[in-house]
C-alpha cells in the first residue's frame, strides 16, 4: 500500500503541473534531430503475444511463470510510472487487447495520467489492432474487423491522439501485400517489420534497400506505402538489453572500479555506425525491447537515460552520433522530411526462410481444425452483426455478446493463434474462448430472428458440428423443424442446404407452403465411424433454397415410409466397367474404376485430364543444433525426402441422386473423401477426411492432396493474398533476390487463404479452399494443398512442443472442402466473388414448429436490388448507438468502374446522415493526409514533402438532399466504408 500511495501521489503531482487541455501529440511532439549527424531513434517497446506459450490471461496476470516469465499488467504499471518521471521518455503500445484490459482496471487518477501521456505523444500506439495479426493465414475481412475494434477503442478513449499512424508488424512470419494495402487504406503512413528471408535481407543490407516503397495493390491508386525492415530483429542491440530478464551489463557511471561508461558508449557507437551502413538516410531506428520486457521499467529507463546522456556527451569530442527517445511515427516523419527517393517493392515477403533449411511454410497448415473454426467464427460474426442491424437490437446484453465475439475473433487473428504455432494448452484455450463467444452471440441472433420472423418463441439454434453431419436439434427427428436461412450476401442466392436427418420420407416447403425439391443422401461410413460421433442420424436431407436475406423452410416427415432404394442409387462402383461417369447438366466427371481415382473433368465447354491423389511428406527429424539438422515443426515445413503418393486402390461407392451426385472414395483407413456435384452448380466439391495420421512407425507426416493435369503452366501459378488480390508465383524464383533452394519443396510453398490456380493459353484450373492452407505447384500442370500435419519433433523456434494434436486419445481427425473449377483463360485468375459466396454461405438456424414461418412484413429488410452483381456486402454492423457501418466491395478485377445509388439502402436503414471513412471505419476519409514518398527511377526528387489524400471525393450526405447525391462509384477491387447515422427509432 505504501508503494501504491507514493505512485498515486506522484501522478497527482504530474496532473497538477500539466495543463488539462494541453495536447501536443502528433509530429509536434517528436524530438528534434541534429543536422550532419546520425540521429538514432531509440524506441522502447514490449512485444506482448496475445497467447503463445501461455494463455492470454496467464500472460496478462503473470501466472504460470515456470513456463515463461511474463506479466503484462506489471509492464503497463511500471511503464506508465516511469514515463511520468521524465518528459523526454517515450514508449509504444501495440496490442490493444492487453491495454484495454489494463486500462479498465485503473482508477480515475491513473486513467487521467495516461490520457495526458497520450495527448503529449509520450505514450504512443502503433498498429493498434486488438492483436498483432498474422499475415499468411488470416482473411482480410477478419483483419479489417479487428482493426475496427482496436482503433475504435483508442479513438473513443483518447480521441485523435490515440490513432496510430504506423503499422508495427514485427513478429509475423512473413508479410503479405494485402496487409500493406490495408494499412494504406486505413491511412497509415508506413509499416515496419522484423522478419524477411535471410538471403533477401543480406542483399538489401548491401544494396541499401532495407526501407522501400511497397506498391501494395495492382488496382488501387494511392496504394504505395513506406515499409521498413528492422536491423536486429526487434531486440535491443547485442549487449544492450537492460531488462531484468537479461544479463547484459548495466551502465555503471559512478565512482566505481567497475565504471564501464567509455567501453559501453564506444561499443554502442560502433554498432550504430555499422548499422547506418545498411540504411540510406542519416536517421536510424533502434528498438529497445523484446518479448514481455519492461516488467520493472525503472531498470530499463534508468540505463537508457544514461546511454543517451553519455553517447551524446561524446559529441563535444567530435562524435556524430545523436541519440534520443523516439517512436516509429517520429522516425518516419523525419524520413518523409528528407524528400529523397526509395527502392520499389511490388510483390510480397513469402515464403520466409531464416536459414538454408528453415522455410516457415508449415504454419500455413498447422492445426487445420482450428483454422477452420476461425473461419466459422468469422462467418457467424458477420451473420450476427447483420441480424443485429436488421432487428435494431439495442440491449446492453446484445452489445456485450457481440463485443465478446468481436474480441474473441480479434484474439484469433494473433500471429500465434490462427497460425497454429502455440502450445496445445493455449490452442485449447483459444477454442474455448471462441466457442463461448459464439454461444453468447447466439442469444443475439435468436432475439433478432424472433423479432424479424413470426416465430416469437423460436429456438433458432445453430449446429456447429454440421461438418460431420451432426445436429442435436435433428438427432431425434427432423419432423416439424423450421430451418431459418440467413444470407450474409448483398444479393439473392440459391444454394443447396444439407441437414442431418434420419432416413425418412420428407417434404420441405417454403414460406408460401410450396414444396421445394429435396432428397435424402447417406452419410459416408467413414464419418459414421468417427469415435464419439452420435449416430442417431446417418443421412442428410438436401434441399435447394433461394434466399434474399432471411427465409424459412419447414421440414415435415410424411406418414408413408419412403424407400430410397439404396441398392439402386448407392452402390459400389465395381458394378461398372472400366470407367464410372458422373454428370449433371454442367459438369461431367470420369473415374477410373481400376485405380478408383478421378480421371477427367468436363465443364464450361472444356475437357481436361485431371487426376487427384493424396500424398505423404515425412517430417524431417533432427536435433535442431544447426540448420542442417532442423526438424519439421509447427512453424517449419521440412520434408525428409520426396513425396510418397498413396497408391492404394481406392474403393468407390456412387450415390446417383436426382440433383446431387456423390462418389465416396475410401483411400486407406485414415484417408477418405466425397466428390460431389450438384445440378446447376458449376464446380466440383471435394470433401476430404484425414486422420488420425499414423505415427506408429515413429515418423511424423504431412498430408497433401495433388491435382495433376496436362496444362502447360511453365513454372507459374497463382495464389491469393489474404483472400483478396491474386499474386503470380514462379517456381524457384523471387522478385528481388535469388533464393536458397536447399529445401526445394517447402521453399516453393505459399499461403493459400482462398484460392490457388494455374493456366496455359487456353485452360485454367482453380482450387478454392475453406481454410488457410499451404499450397504449391511443384511441376507444370500440378497443384497441391497441404491438408493436415502431425509431427513428432519441435522445430526449436520457441513453442517447445511437437505439433502432435491428440483428440479422444488418438491423432486429430480433420475434415474440409476444396472446390475445383476448370474454365477458359480470360485475363488473370479471379474467382473472388465465388470465394466470398462460399465463405459467406447461408447460416442455418433451427427451431421446432408445426406452423408456417415467415419473415415479418412490417420489418424493413434492406433491399440491395440496385447494387451491381460484382459488388458485394463486406460489412453491415452496428457501429455505435444509432450508427451503422457498411462496407461495399467491388470484386471485379477486370472492366470499368461500377456505380450505384446507395440512397435506397440508406433510406431503408432509417438514415439521417451518411459519411465515408477509411477502411477501418474510424477516420473521416476527407481527413486523410498520408505520407507520400518518391520512388527510385522516377527521375525526379520532390521539392517539398508530398501527401496522399482521399482517392476520390468522399461521400457525405443527409436525408434532406436529393437522391442523386448518394451515388457510389467503385473501381475494380475497391472497398468503400460508410457510417450511417440513423434517425431516432423508438424502442
């Protein structure tokens, strides 16, 4: 209590001596550099993982220190106290999740002090999202959401001084172009990171290209963004870690035999001079921090104070090194003032290799079921946000439930969460957290649908085990079950809906009592054999549904027993001859009954020989003592030898339904698959089931599926960047440097968030997936995706555990989907609209009722009729009280701009005013003033500093204006974000 009392007294004194209205944040608060010197920007920071070796709560509270000594609450306690002691000190905070948790626990006096520190630019936020997200396995929609969450919190708490201007992505394992594009669209001035292929970094250090201008979009103007690579990872210079967890010598400056000032200063100046040789300007940035440092910040700051003083004292004897506390934004401000040119960058920074045998491409696939759960969480999150708007939910509990799901999804974006690079106990905690948040938000969905439909007592339950054909709501009977379908898309959609059910005679009717086509399909026996799966339902009822925004369908069981004649429509394929042909009006598949594998695909007027196989890479096992002994692990994919193709004769069974055709393949005792085509659906669906991966031979394994064709792809293939723009890849090649291809397989793997494709002059094959995976084209005409990994060694990059997931006492089983499209080549690959439709398919809610359900006619459901087909709804969500956030995205990559009038949507949402913001939703677009840097090769050096402003005239309108003022124009790939202020709506 004595310590706390002294701290509060100190804070009170600080507040008394500081004008309440004083605000000097921004570049006015930056320290002044000196001319003709190397200006060293010391940046105190702590990298605080939102879960990794410990859970998020264990990291925050400082428990389980036997695993890792870390307590974020103590870091923030002592940092704030030390900042208050000296106005020259600075600190940057990155992870808003931890900060918000800490700030909520502080009393009013501490909160006022923190607000003053932020207002004076002494405590600065960098990045500012809920977590420091990964860049390989995240989906852009979730990244936008978690920046919206974090930046909105900072704006609401600290005003404009709380808004970051620089991205601080120092720990993700490679960097995507789409992430850079999102920073640009959020009006960030630049970004910094600390990981880059080791060959690339060496070359850039020699060429003075550690800092560059990244063209982050092929389509969007004003997309260039300054990007910097840190010199010594994100740690303090070697020997200068002053944290209590380090063993480096402090600065000893007293009258002591151990006085080391001269030696330490000389050592630091030598380091700075060497570092400066790799950068173009007279300014360099030196991070002072590392993982979970500053728990006793007095030690850090006291020694940095001394370092700054004694290094600068050398200037009197001719030293040209000037050191001061700074921040990334102040550093970037000084670079902008220099008006010099910088190197260009157009592609991304994948794959990342830290040495000749360590390509960090395994995490693209690690923990595949968690990666899918993350995508399910996003799907449900978008659905509930939309329902909350449509039903005008305004209750406190509704807001809390939605905010809990938002926060859980923000945590899941962390670069040790969705990546699968955390300890197993932490992975389980992430799953627990997300599941709890989904269950909580289900209450909001239920209340919304009770308001939006005539089912005022409807249960509106979700079923989270539909991937294994299980739903507790239908396990006894599907009779008198209402399936309420919510369509998160802007446009009407027609989809096939699958409901776990018993083998009975069903009739499905829509809201007008009209029968819709349905049929009952058997669940594969391999799914039925899953341990701990309830086998009350061994079939699925499939019906075709068309939905605008919300629609209800009634399932009833007819009294007459239905004979589905399984011996006629579901039979082993051996009854056929050499080939089995499966076709609808749009797709024709041919199978070789000798091998049991796919042989040819016909669709879109094209025919191609496409063989699908499964393969096994054996995980390399080494002692990790040196790079050549690196093991394959959670981060690193390192196969031992070449691939082993599973050549077992595949057993085939064929379901020849009326509108659904399925071929069930049994590959071996732990790999099986359903290949499925639907009438009027122009794609082939592969639903794979892999696991438990056997390890009784003491060998870890990484399982892939490969599609082989005769397409002459000439070493090139295409992958998406976080679900958005498509990048061309060339086997064994990189944009800027010649890579070390000692690991030729893993060195050609890239992250695939949504799609991978290859083509020649005539044909293209595209694979779309349902979760982030690693993928490649190792030979012309071949595409492969990694489905599952089970390894027995750690790769020694920190997690300290082998990636050996166990469920129900045996290896983890994963199930997922891949979609194949064969089409003619027309421009660059682009299946983004379909990808979005697959990601945001109908969400199913279940209720019991023997009556007809309908959408209430008096509810104003927004009509998106006038919006072009290439434009989709990315976000429709509550922003704050009586405010709605909307994001519209043009999914086209070809063609001209598209325009539409947003007034009907504005009016249907009871709009009073509308204004346009940056991508995150928290800054007026008209206020954008972002640093513009000149690029090498332009032939000109700017005479004055330049800025980017809004790329178009921002939309600002109100309900009194003519509808002609509400026109929205979108160039290809553009996202526009709007806030609608609603008129007063009585509760």
